[in-house]
């Protein structure tokens, strides 16, 4: 495990919470908390599309970046807005922080963007930034659907439960209009697959049909911004696959063991099975670099990520032709197959599908 400190946690610990204009003393407290946390963490993460991070101003983010940069750590960011027409502005905001610290885009994507040409435009921004001296990298997952809380489709002014409770009474029609247009932009209600709550495993369009309700009323009256997580089929395969081929774009799962999305169990197998073996997007050796030495280098971990004398013996033994990502959207909690032996710190952690009860993993610390 390589830990980061969350910007949202820092805001809450400093007493800033959802404030857009923190007091100078509270901002200073947050900077001090960040500096202390960087003693044992590899950097700071930001989630600027979610509360409380969405309330952060440019000045706040630049101040935080200054602390991260002085400690030679990394800022890893879920961008403020991943919609195709807002993506450049969101990347530009991160690049400003990149003037002070190394920066990384978590799960790079273009929501409702299309085609390889659009991917080239996005990658050109990163190339130009790197050419100007900004150390920016990115990662992505090999699926066309994202997964997050349903609040992602709600407006900024109705994301928290308190905001929503007020808006539902005072601005209901405005909220309904917003949700209707937002869902339409995101490929319609059939593109939202609910992953938690009473409608788990059903698309928003199915729920609306079964209940004979407009989908915006389902969201307002039955779910609410905190009422469910979901998978959202909002990405274009051609665009995302082109992003993957760039040498400074690595791989992430952005998943969790219990998330109702195949990325939590299938990401790395899918890279090998689909992107390498079937689609031939990259040779196996380059894909492995993206899964091993590339992320280790970004984090500054100097004794892992390659096979060499003196390095930690973290090894995965497999036949690429036999690797299968068995997880899918209907049955996402399914282990990949084809990984024969997993060795962690020189000890066999899993062999032929059987785990070893002895746990050899470690919590890693920064080099300095």
C-alpha cells in the first residue's frame, strides 16, 4: 500500500468543510496538516468534482501545490469536470498546480467525447505541458463506463442531502430540467446502471419504465443524490484506447472490492486479454511497463517495479494467452483467471487460485 492524503479530509480536519472562502488561519492549518501528512504519504489526492473539494479555489489549490512541491511529492487528481466540453479547462487547472509540483490525472477520460482524433487533442495538451517543463502523467481504466455516486448527475447546488432537501421544495422544476438535460447529455437513462440500493442491477430507464415515472422524478423522489452508486456508459472505446497507447498514460482500476463494476476485479486482466492479445494496441512488454515500473517511477518507489538485484521480489507469473477477465457488468464480483503465481516480497501470496494465509505485504513509505 502506498498512501496519499485526501484534500477533502484536509479540508474537514482544518474546519473548512464546504466553505468556498476559508479563513486565513484555517487555510494555514490545512497547509500544516498537509505538510505533516507528507512525512508518511506519497502526495495529495484531490476530487474536485465532489464535495468538499469542488469548493476549492485556484488560490487554495496553488497553496497546497506549493507544499506538495517543496516535499517532492505528487498531486493525483480527479479533475473538476470530465465532460468533453470542460476537459481542457479542468486539465489547465491541474497544470497550474503543476508549476509547483508533479501532477497526475486519475482515470483520464472524456465524457461523451468521440474518436481517436479527440484523444489526440487531449494528449497534445499533455505533451505540450511536458515540453514546457511540467511533470504531468495520467492513468485510465479499460472500460467504457465509469462508476461513482449518483450525485455526479446532480447540480452543484443540490449535491449534499441538505441542499437537495431544500431544492426539492423550492426549485423542483429547475432541478428536474437540469437532471433531464444532464442525463440526455450522458447518453440517456439507459446509460446509467444502478449499482447499490433497491434498484441495484437495473438501468435508470428500466426503473422509470417499471414504475411508470419520468426518470428525473425517479432521481428526485426515489433516489436522491446520496441514494445510490452507479455505472455510467459515457465513454467512447476508440478515444479511450488511443489514450492508453500514450507512453505517459498508465493503468488504474479506480475500483473497489465491492463496487458494482467489473473494473474492481478485471482491470489488469482485461489490459492483457483485450488490449494486448485481442486488440493488439500495444506489445505485452509495454503494457507490463504501464502496470509496473511506470507507476513505481511516478510515486518515486525506487526498489520495486522491475526485476533486478536488490529489488523487492514482487512477481506475477502468467501465460498471457490464458489470462481472462471474468467480471462483467452483470456479475462484477468475479476474480480474473490465468495468473498462476503471485509473489509479494519474496513470498508466495497466491498459487493456482489458492491464497496463502501468510500476509507478506507492507505499507510503503516515501524515500525521504
